[in-house]
């Protein structure tokens, strides 16, 4: 049975850069307040005409060019997002259309911050089974249009950015390379600690003026609880991935965590016992781009020469649901 290798990566963010000082003109906040609590300095927000599907299209074209491939070479799209362009259908088919494809299956994964690793697990299973040979795995988000840009929404609005990251995956017979294992978890007891209540068919009608006035269409987060659980469960998931493959933190070349909050990532690094050169963080530039954060960070790490052939890479994520996940990959 073949393993799944990363053939190429790509990413794209909107040109519009929003600084902490820009946010201070919209709400009661400051660069110092945001930086101390999250580590974020800037984020990218879409402008008119840009959507999640168009961001993903640009990232996909970049990855295809790096792989020397055409869109027609793709067998399947796995599109991970928590900010779809429309209630239905999913964004995968819109990206398919943007790439000029027809008859290619498109699966949407709604696992928020853990989405890219969940999607990797699905793509890996398909490739190992021989069902598809070239899978485009996408993480893309447009948070900015759903944010409350007033002081009322400050705690979440300052955190999120827009962007897309992709990976083209395929089979390899090289036993020294590829995805070694994926590990997925969820605990719905904490679903309301980080969620967007509406629109949703738990409500009748599923969207109304009353729901909008109550702010039910905005993201709500219990930051203290999210920090507490993420700081414990992300290191645990990394330990599971290492143990499953008979490896230790000393074997790890690079950890690419979901870029949720600098303080969480620092806690993860400390708990696992990693050196600074063993973890990649770029949240200061992009903020939290949810399902896009791992592929964006992975692409930048590769461009900076942080990973070489045969190096051990681990991905880990935690987010709404709660869901969390990890993957061990031999590059």
C-alpha cells in the first residue's frame, strides 16, 4: 500500500493588510493590547470581488505551477473551511468551477481550525486505497466579512484574518517518505464555547432580524476555556503522533501548529520541550486563518528551507467543536 506524499504547496492572502492600529480606529483597542494577548500584529482582509473560492484558486494555481501540473491533472478536491461563501452548496464546487474543472468530486470539511488535518486524514485514506491519485487539499477562510468591527466584538475580531493554503497530495512507494499517521478527536460537550449560532436550522426561521440583533450570526468564544483545553490537548495529540511511530520530540524537525494564538503555541512548545527552531509560527503576520493557517505556515516554512527530504514534520490543531488533531509526516 502506498503512502501519501506532499507534491507541492501554495498559498494566497488578500493584498489588503489590516494593522492593529487600523483596528484601534474601529474599536476600543490598541496595538499593545492585541500584541500582548495574541502576538498578532497584522492580518489580511478581503476586498470587493474576493471570495474564499477565489483565494483558494490563486493558491491552487501556485501549487500547480510548482508541481508542473495542470488543473486537469487533479482527481479530487477536499476543501476545508468554516466560512463558506454560501449556505449551500459547499465551496469545493465553486473552486472546481474557478479551476475550469468538471466531473471532479469535491468534498467540503467543516471542522474549523482542525479542518486541514481532518481533510488530510480523508485524502490520505483515499490515496492509500487507490481511489484517487492527485488530491487538492485546501484550507481557505474569509473571516473579515463576518466580524463585528465594534468594541462589542473586539475579543474575536482582532484575532482573525483571511487567506488560503493548499497542498497537492499523491501516492509514493518510497517507504522513507509520506504521511505516517493521522489522529483525530472531538468532544461535543464544549460546542458552545466557540461557535456561531446562526443562521442555522435549529432556529425557526433559521435567520431573522431578532437573531441578527442578538448577534447570533457572530462568532462567540470563551477565550479562557479555549486556551485551557488547547494548551493541554494539542501537546497530547503531538505526543500521540510521535508515540504511534516510535519517535520522540528529539526526532522532530518541525512542528507546524494551528496558528490560533501565540501564547497557546508557546505553551505547546514548552510542554513538549521543543527548541525555537523546532516550531514554526507566523501568526504575527496573518492572525488566525482557521483551516488555512497550517497550510499557509507549512508553505512558508518550506520556502524558508525549514524542512528537507526525510525530515520529520508534525501538524497539530485545536478548535471549535471542540475538535483537535495531529499528523506525523516524513518529508
